[in-house]
C-alpha cells in the first residue's frame, strides 16, 4: 500500500558536504556552461553521492531567457559534461530549447528517484528514449551504472601533453 511518502535520493551539494575533490579533479563551480555554441548558464555546485563517494551531477543555473522559468537550476549528469580547462568552461551535449524547458527544476534536498528518471528521459538520445519508453521501470540498483554517470569521465584538470 502506497502511503504517498516521498523518498529522496541521498545526494548532497558539494559545498555543504564533507566531500573534497581529489588532486587533479577540477573545481568547476562558477564556470560557464555551453550547449553547442550557445551559453546556457553556469555551474552553481556539484551534487555528491556520499554512499558511493562520487559526484553525480553538475547543478547548473540557467541563464535568463534560456527557459520560460526564471532562476531555474537543473541537474546535468556528470558523465555528459566535457570541460575546457584553458577557457574554464563546461560543454554539454547540444540540448534543444524544449529539453531545457522540460528539465525538472532542482531544489536543494528535493531530488527523488522519479526526478532522476525524468532527467534521463529528457536528455536521452532518441534511440535511448525509445528503449527507455519500453522499459516499465528503471532498475534503481543499477541506475548510476548508466553512461550518464561514468565516473571515469569526471572532469579532470589536464596538463598540456
């Protein structure tokens, strides 16, 4: 029986957690975020998973005019961002305006598994969307094994080679 209890994901903002970036991990807070050739916002903070000791999302404050909603923050899975350390900016996939509109608004402490599922559906590729539409329920135990959360591609400061 569902008593309509809301279950929140155990994610914390990096700035208020005990997590510290390791040597070589870039502190991207405040960096501009570009989607394709367009700036869409800036990194507000990172969302950290204390159980797995890893960053899951970049919290992005969208620029005014990017969506119809003012002061909207959204979550971009960490595996979907690339960074340009020389320009100190983040590059995301080329999101369509409709995708940014459809992204759920991030509110501190109110990330639910349903919200995370919705983010995956909104930003998924057309092929991924088709596959996920056919899936009745996303496997929560393996949710973070998706390429959107590939911790091996967490932004790293890279020296010139």
